[in-house]
C-alpha cells in the first residue's frame, strides 16, 4: 500500500485488499524461481507490508526497505532483526551481495524512472547475479482519476516496460501480464465512466467476499501464467518483468 493511502486509514484494524494479498503471493511465486535470497532490497516499499511479510517468510534473509516518504519515527518503530528501513538509497551499504531488488508498482510514480534505475545500479554489491522483479499498472488507455489520486505519471504496456529495462542495460528473463479479471473490471469502469473508490484503504468487503476474490485473483494469475507457458499471452491490469544486469 502506498503511504498516501495509509494516511487515509482511520483505524488500525483493517483488512488488506485481495489485490494486495494476491500480489504478495505472486511475488512469492516469482521468488521461488530465484535460488539465492539472502539479501532482498524493496525499493518504494510504502507502508512496509511486503517487507514485513518477507522478513517473516525468509527469517534468515536480510530485508531492506527504502521509501522517500519515511520519517524517523516510522523507521525507528518498524526496525526488526532482519528488517531495516531507510529513507534514501544512498543510506544502503552492505558487504553482502544484493540478491533481489523489488520495484513493486513504483516506476509509474516517477516521471523519469531511468534515474531511479541508474541509482539502484550504482549501489555497492549490485551485480549481474542480482535479480530485479518489477511490476507496474498496465495500459495507459485505462488511466483514470484513481491513477491521479495515487500520483501516477503513466501506465505501461509490456513493450514499453521491456524497452525501458533494455535501455538501462537490463536483460529480460521473463515478462508478461496478470490480473485479467481486474483488467476487464477496470475497462468496464472506464467505458461507462464509473467512479472507483480511491485507494486500497477503502476495502470493506466481508470475510466471504475477501476470501472469494482472493481465490479468484490467484486462479486468474495461475491461469494466465500457465497459458503463457504454451505461448498464449493474455493481457492483465498489471505488467511485470524479471531481469538482471547485462554483462558489460
């Protein structure tokens, strides 16, 4: 969840949106393919949901979360033995190799994302073995007031995302879309001019609805991913790529 959304929450007791829960499971699915996960850097980590979950999922790994919107109070209150928060990338120094870099729905917030990618590449112990996992919202034609609320500059298609990565010297290992069902829902909203409740903080679905949608979205991802294995590429509301630095 973006911090802009977290600030809208009126209570500490709230249910995570199914989209956010399933996106975490999609990340786990991607991480299963990566052999070494001793150091994971989560850039643009928002309210720290993913970073906290990763610290529990991989207790022997070091998880570092960076977001320019963190203040000192947030950083002090949320540090754990294997989880560290920073405001700036320049504060991240480690003797360990950085095994995985996460950019989960971050690049759309940046007018010139190549600057952030360059800053990450210049970190100590980023190497050709470092895996980048990147997700962005898909298709500019679906840009709505919801994107404006979240301060998005643009939405990406797969070609645009891969072109950006290649321009920054990143070699693509895998790419595609997921959340076809949400793409259909967003297209319907766009066509008929329906308003979208702004932000994940607004989720007030019942436990049954939350469970049903979580199952639906996960099936949606697995169905699209399995079809992609046989060369059938379906669109989705999210676009992703997994990549690494090309040899110099």
